[in-house]
């Protein structure tokens, strides 16, 4: 039996090991179906820091668009071992995750590193890119 809530910022969320909902995300001018996740332990509510990060993430991504694209391109060149990388063909966004420690990030699938994927994370307003297991 799943538990649902209507959060004042996230909207309707369902608890399955964390609070989640389906949404659409625009990446490189293409819309992708994506999971929005607010990490939580069983019985915990969504934190105010998660609400704040969620309500500002689109603005943050737009404001730092060039830095984000450059870091993703550099990382994809490294893992794909190819200097001619196009982000749309290299990365598919799957989840935007809002952690309990005030960090948040975007998890991508990639055909260059199927096992590890790619994570774009924002920790203390610093943009970091690496394999997903570094951030999860």
C-alpha cells in the first residue's frame, strides 16, 4: 500500500522509499519524462530545504546554463572517449533528486557508461559532475 500526500510546493507525491512524482523536464530543447524525488526515510515528511531547492531549480539551471553544459560536455568527452560529443545523444535525464543535506541533482542515463550513469549535482551552489554513485 502506497502513501500519498499533496505537498504545498511539490504537489502530489507518492512514497516509495522516497517521495516521488512524474514530471516533464526540458533538457537541450527536448522534453523528457522524469521522476522528481525528495529523499526521505520512512515516516518522514519533505524538508523545507528540499521545497526551497525544488522551487528554485529551474531558475538555477537557466542562470548557470553555460557552466552546466560545459561541465557535462567535458565529462561526456572523457567517459565516451570522443571529442565530438552531443549532449542529446550522450545523456538522457531520468531523475531530479532533492537530498536531505540541501544538495540536489539530475541523474542521467548514458550509453557511454551504462553501469554508472552520470550525475550533475549542486552542492553549496557548486556544480559537480561525475558518476551517480559519487552523489547517491
